[in-house]
C-alpha cells in the first residue's frame, strides 16, 4: 500500500501538551485572517493577464530556487529542471517533475517539504506523497487542476484571501500591469509595485552605465552627472508612489551608509560614467547612494527595506549559464551598528522614515538589530527571510529580538516568494510558529492568554499595515 499524505492539524505547534492547548487557541484566532504580503516576487503580468498556469513543472519546480538548489546539490543539472530554458515540451516537463518526485526525501526536515505538502493537500486536494511511483499520477492531477477557471491567478487571490500583494519591480518599469489591475473594477484585491533600484546603485557593475542611460530615458533627467542621477531616482520614486507603491527594496553586500562630500560624490560618479571606477570606490559611492535613498525615504514616506548579507552568484559557471536568481546565492556575515550609524544619525528619529532591516546573519539579531530597533523609532527588524524563513529560525528570531525590542519593533511576516501557490502555506507556518512562541510565554506566566491573542492578531494584521503604511 502506498503511503498517503495527511497533514496533522497540530503541525508546528509545541510538543508540550499544556502549551500546545494554549497555542491551539491562539492560532485559531489568526488562522483564517486575510493575508497581507508586502514583499514578494510574483510577476504582476500573471494577475494583469490572468495567465493560466502552463504545467506542473513551470508552476512548482522551475521558478522556485528553494526547490532547484537542493536538486542541484543532489547532482541534477538545472537545465533538466527547465532553468534558463524557456517553455518545456510536455515530455520534458513530465521528466523534470519525475526527477523532483524521485528525490523527494532530500527535502525531509526542510520547510520546502512542509510548504509543498500543504500545497498538495490544500490547493490540489491530493493525498499522494511524491515518489518515483506516484510522479506521473501526481503530474496528471496537477495538470488537470491548471485547466480550471478556479485555478487562474485572479481566482486564487480570492481563494487564498490575499488582501494585499506587493511585487518587486525595476525603477524603469512603466508599471503597465499594475495600471491594468488598478483600473479594472472587477479586480477587488490590492496589488502594488515595489521600487527595487539595486542595479542603479552599483557603479562598478558592468551594466551600470547602460542602466543609468536607460534611467535617463524614462525619467527625462540627465544622468551624466550625479545631481541628475539623484533627480532621476526622485522622479521614478514619485512615479512608483503614484502607482500605489508603499516601499522600496535594497539588497547589497553590506549595510554601509557613509556619506561622501559633494565634490567627492561627483568625482566618483564621473569615474563610474567613464567606466574606470575601482571596486573599492564603487562600494564607497554605492554606500553614499544608499544614504541618499534613506534621505529620500524620510521625505517621500516610502518604507525602505534593506536585505544585505548575501554573496550573489557564488558559482560563476551557474551564473554564466543560467543568469542571476538560479539559486547560487549564499549568506555571509554583516555588520550593522557602525554601518547604519551615519544614516540613523541623520534620520533615525525622523517621523517620516520607516526603515526595515532584514538579515540572514542571525548573529546580529540580539547583538545589534534588536538594540538598535529598541531605540530608534524609524527602525524595525525584518522577520526571518530567504534561507531562514523556517520554523526553528522563526523561534530563534523571536527569542533573540523580543527581549530587547518586544514585538512592536518587527516587520510582520514577509513571504518573499516567487512560488505563488506557497504564499498561504508560508503565512500559515509563521502564524503557527508565533502562536507557539506566544503560548510558551503564557505557559511561563509572562503573558496572559488574552495578551497572546491580541499580539498574534497584531503581528498578522496590524503590524504589516503600520510598517508599510497601508
């Protein structure tokens, strides 16, 4: 007899029976609340065009680097999974899905297993456990599901009860897809763009000159000089805000915000425009540009999120073959206190600034981020993200941050995903873990159960609205 998938109703809740009872009651108060997703990577075209999902592999495997990186680590060529190849034929798609199912045990103990099982059970209504024996049957079930009108992206926004969804967008994007959604009276959910200017803040990058030339075209500003670059950024931020944006997103190697003298900024910018800036000077100018972004955020009110501490494209061969975002990114250490000091000295008490700092370097939670957020009214600690948006990491985060900064100085859960169908599973995981953490505080008589329920609801609904100005 083949094993059957069965999600336990108490999954992720505390093992201690008494604490679990409290966690059940807390979780019940938030389990069915609408989803607020203020940072993610779902393509807006999916919703604007209500594009039907093509096949199980392009839906669940190819775009999800959480999935593909572990398969790659198990010896699977990324090309066999459709990475960097465009549309696969039906036999190729089925073969890629079969590869995934055959290697299902590599996901044991990971959040990917939990998310995928939740999608199988609650989205597809399947009780099949992925395996070599079930791969084709499971593929056929999911393929049949993709043909249903109820399986199209807009319908799923209602089914999943996603009240608010932010995408991630290039500053030069015309935001036509967002305009389509905003002007459609039949679409009742809120989808907004997010301003992601990283490539325009890396002057030593090979593509930077072409990028800022394009920035000049769309903004109408002359980016030949530094002042023009600043004006172009301000122009595009205003454009995004007019189209519903509530935040900007930044991911660089470090959190440096050291400003330069005006003449030095102009000199380094000219060096970059001439294509001869050094890597070290490129970093200096980039940190100055990030400081400019903090200043702009304090003025225009867009929440600024920082996602540092990642070594991008760690494996050159993978990057050369498949491009960025193919899963070869690896966490690195980051310093926070000294890096943010210049920006916080200028704007840390500015009522117009909301700064959310995420990290994959867990060592800085209790040592740097929580103490900083416990003082500066502008600063919030971003919840576990990317490699650490996982059950145990969420508990470590709450324990590390709460004693210095409480619950109010964090960001609300961020799913940060391209895997659209996993959004409910990820938010449910966070709600269960936070319910368990709050239940432990109740069991230890550090909170009343009423306070725990109030806090759980605050983390799910009120906090993301406050932090992102919804």
